C-alpha cells in the first residue's frame, strides 16, 4: 500500500479546522495538505527534532522521550528525516500514540524514500502527514528550512536532540524562540572529550 493512495485533505487558513497556533506565527501557511487525522493539528503536542547523523545515545533518548510523552497523550511532531526525527516517530508509535510528520514537498511522494513504510504506519495508527506544498512540489533544499517553522509552530514546545551547528534542527530552535515556544535541548554525551556512540 502506498501512502499516495490515502485521501489528501486541503485546509485553508481561513477555515475553522486550520490549527490556531499556526495562525499566530510569521509567514503562516495559506494552506495545509493532510493525509490522515487532521484533528491532531489542534491537539497538545511537542516537536522533537535533531541530527540526521545521530549517535546511538541520541537515538535512544529521542525514542524514549517520545514514548513517554505519547503515553501522556501528547502528540509528537517531527519531520520524518533520517536520524532523530525517525526515532521520535518510532518511539511515539511504540507507545500507541499519535504522531505528525511535517514534510517539505507535495504529499504525492515521501522523502526520504526509506521512510515510506514509517509514513504509512504513522497514518495507519491514527497519525498524520502534513505539508504546506501541493502535489507535484519536489523536496527542494530551500523548502526544508521553511517547513521547520511549521514543526515548531504546531507545538507547545520543541526538543532539540544532538543538533549540529548550522543544522535544520537549530533553524527549528530559532523559529521556536521567535514564536515564544518552550525550547529544550539534549546535547551529545561526552566521555573524555569524545562522543559516546553506544
């Protein structure tokens, strides 16, 4: 079953179903395209993002944190990227929770392709895949920083796990601060000046 076989809902910023928190940010998207449970966009949520090249420690922390938050009925938001994003979504699903993946392209595809199965499981388990871009828009590099304002904008708080300098996760952190959201950070684990990777 491919994710593109699911119905795509369009929600305009002028409609009551549009998430209120997004109307309060700079550059509010005019439309949201949603596969899955659009009601989650207006629920209490926390975004968890971080390094694509994460350590084992970071992966475990992201998954456990997401799991524990999901057990408290908190929606987990992330970007379906490799690394921390993936483990945040997985932790939520393991807890039986609901998670939202915010994409930087049209919903007629899933990027990265290796996360297609994860995207399908998100929707099948009551979650949602979201984008401000209509069908046909490719995952262009310039779209990813822009989508990060939506990741932080939808949530009450943002957790950064192992973000590198000039990373997309730090862009999300800056958006969170601009939006007046709570911001938390989990740094890499150091032992004798080196990263512990297991």
